[in-house]
C-alpha cells in the first residue's frame, strides 16, 4: 500500500527525532549528565510512533521504565524531555523524576514508572474513568516482554475485558527482560495467545513496521470507541543498546544486534519505502536528518542552561496539601 | 581527538579510583587498547580507546579519585595537539 506523503514524512521525522534523542542522551548519561540511570529505546521507534500516530492527542497513555520514545511520540517537546533527564527545574516533572518518571497528565501522558508491569494497570484505571465519564477517547497501556510475566498485568487485562473498557494493551516486546531472552521465561512462548485466553482480540505484529503498528492501533481504537472493549497487541521489536546505559551486554551476540540493525531497522525500512514511492527525495531525507540533529542539539543546550530545582521547593508535590508540606 | 573518560555506568555516580595506567603519554595506541584500569565501588574496569593515535597527557595520577564522566586522557590524531 502506498503511504500518504505528508503522514509518512511526519512519521519518519518523529522516528528520527527519537533515535537522535536516544543516541545523544546515551552519550550524555555516560558523561554523568543524567542522574539515576537511563533506558535507551533506540531500535523501538516504530512501536511508539506507530501507536501514537493512530491516537488522538486527548487519548491517555501509561508507559514503562523505558519511556522516552513513547513520550516524544506523544508530543512532549524534546527540550522538556531532555531537561527532565538532566533533573532540571524546566523538565516535565520539575526535575524530580529524571528518565523513568516522564509525565504530562494534562496532555494524557500518565507517566513512566519504575515498576515492571505497572503501565497496563494505570491505563486500565484511566479507561475505567473514560468509560464512567462517557468520554470519546481511549487509554493505551505499554508493557514489556518482562512485564507480561507479572500478575498485575493480567489482572488489568481481565478487568478491561469484563467491563469492555476502551483500553489498548501494547507489548513493546524488545525480547529481553534486562538480560533474559523472552523465550527462556515465557511459558507457552506465545504472548498473543496468552492475551487471547482472556477473551479479547489479540495479535502479534511486526513492531519494526511503523505502518503495521499504526494500522493495528487504529483498528483497536475504533473497536474501543465503538464500545467493543480492549485489544491486545504484541509488537515485536528490538533494542540496540543495553537494558540501561553503560551495561556490559554479554547475554547476546554482536551479530544478533547487527542483524536487526541492518535488516529490520524501522527508520531505514520506512525511509527506503518513502523514497521508492517518490513520497520523499534523498535530499528531503538528508535535510530532515539535519533538522532533527539541530533540534536535539538545542534541547541539550536548553537542558544544560536550565537551573536545578530550587531547594526551597523540595516539599512541593509531596502530599496533597493537607499536611501543609506542599504549596 | 577522542576523550577517554570514566563512564557513569551505575545508578549513582560516585568517584572512581585510577588504579593503573597501561599507556603513557606519547604512546601510539590502537582502537580497543586498554588505556587505564579504574576501580568503582563494585568492581575494577578497563577503560579502552575507540580510535587509534597518540596518547596525550595523563590527567590524573595513579590512586587519585576521578569523578564519573571526567576525561582522563585524549587520543590525538596526526597533527592534533592537546
């Protein structure tokens, strides 16, 4: 199928923006600029951008410890994301959260978090609210291939099914739970089948194909809006870097990583398709790469120059105000 | 010019101790060579260079503490100076 040129270019640019952000942030983390560690999503861009491009800005997402790609694709400006990684006051969480606690509740981003398998439950809660209030929107919960072996994920899936909640569950399946290969720890070795057992439409898709991810998410969203309940999508993808920045990574071969990078890279595949269809010229593509690099450079500059949170604000946001600690 | 630096690899970025220099200023180094050995609060680690060239000055002495993220030496390409 031919890709719409305008959509294709915007989608490609988003993926490039995420890739450059992650590779830049990885280096800065090694230099000690990012306190508290960081999880690089390089390689998983198509899952984030494919899903987000099928959503309405008012839809809700809840994500995982690896959330930069979801957050940028959801529309948070890269300078705000970078500032949060640097724990600066201008970051989305006021510099309190760093890499793992990116959030923007007003714009439907219910946050990353450090708890394996927590994202689906948070999104399911949002979906309960959406249904109760009669809103025309959906919630999307992200979980990893490690998180699908936690009980809380499946409790949330079950509840979404019995209440026909407007929820989409996306397994951002990068095949390694920290250092453990998915097949070694997944009983039955078929995550989508496990989902289907809960009685909802359940699919395994190519998470390196941004258009496939977009299509399945769009269909899931339409079902949810029509009152038909949740959908489970297991998107197969791959992370190019370690679980966290600086990891030694002796649990997989360099050949395996090189194979994914050279044969299935979501950006290479999609840019090649757009160019072959005439939707994008090589010159456009190079200009896009340069403009993305400039945007990330500016984001780093913004983060560097932003102040750390003022120490007098340390209790802000700690409680609801009842104890008098927060302003 | 490549900066050989102490990577901040843990969740907490403590100082490390520079245990040993394996290359001296002016030595020709090849990509992948171990330049120095450092000790973190958990383990010892090799610091390697990614490019080939001439090693610049040692910026820290043996047994001194180095903050994570800091450059300990540079690898100079032909014609470059520190």
